[in-house]
C-alpha cells in the first residue's frame, strides 16, 4: 500500500511530506478509511483532494462540512459513506483522545488495537496498518491479497481467520522484516497471485509444491514442463558429448 501512496504523492505537486502523512496516526487512519473497498490509486487521489481543501487534523475535519468532504473525496468512490465516517472519526478522536492518538499507538499492541477499533470507521486491518507504520509494534496487517497468498502458499490452513493468518506469518517473519513482508506479499497477490487466473507460470515464487489447492495443478504442470525441458536439454547435452 505504502509504495502506491508514496508514488502518487511524489508525482503530485502537493508539497506533502509523504512519510510524515503515513507515519502520523490520525493521517494514517484517514488514509485507511479512504482505502476501504477502494484501490490505492483512487484512495490516494481522494486523500489528496482532502489535503488540498482541509487541514488533516481532528479539529480541521470535525469542523469541515460533510458536503465539502464528500466533494473533496469524490475520486475515491463510496464518498457518501466515507465522508460520514471521516466526520464521525474526527469527532471521536477529539472527544475520546483530545485530538491526539500518540498515547494510543504507544500502548502495548493488543491494548492499542482494542482502543483503535473502538473508533468509528476503524476495523482491525485499518488499525493494524496504523500500528505497523506509526508505532513500534511489529505487526503484519492482513489484507485480502495477503490472506489469499498465505493460504495458497500453505503458510496457514485454508480456513484460517484474520488472526490465524497473522499469527502464522508472524511466526516465520522476523519483526524487523514485517513491514517489508507486508508490502511484498500485497504486491505478489496483486501482480501474480490474483484471485482469478493467477499467473503461476511467471510467478517468482513458482516453486514445486509450494502452492496448494486449485493452483497446484497449474503450478505443477508448469514445473513439469520446465523439468521436461531441462531433461531434454540434458539428453541433448549428453548426446553431444
Ligand atoms: S505460483 Fe501461483 S499460486 Fe503460487 S504464489 Fe505464485 S501465483 Fe500464487
């Protein structure tokens, strides 16, 4: 997610400090709300629309008229619902946390999550993304891409819940590598391991028997093909010697 956001922000002449926006809990959660059920490109455009019109702070967005927030985030889809969520969220941060989420994200991981998901519009994945980028918690947020890839790679069982997928990945990925792993697994899911028609033939992790389920057949046939070609080449070579 961050790579797309960073890329769009870099090419847009907003003067925004990209890291600052993603590493500040309130701004990160606003980006999170805008990204729900929308691709990163559109949600980032919506965020830029918001930045151009309002100060991205609890006070700034609590004061902003909902109709104007709606207008500002139109490019991101579901703007009616999201404008409502943004207003409610900004008001709740003001009322419950006096406009400052830094003490929340610095709580122990489970407590911080519990507090964040009490806020309107914030689900477990949005809370985890915030903790991954804005706190010292080493956590892997699980989006639909990561969920799918983890199951196909047999890193967890096929019916695993959000928490089970997360625990399985965190067992094998050292804490310092988790943000990178999160970003790379999303990329793998989007670029190769798509929900429909995964590109097993060109997938960089196309390792024999690595993937399970319906894709194993495709994967195995591609591996077998490569093996056959390899054997043929070896035969050719031994004939020529
Ligand atoms: S080989 Fe296929 S099923 Fe396995 S991770 Fe790659 S795209 Fe997904």
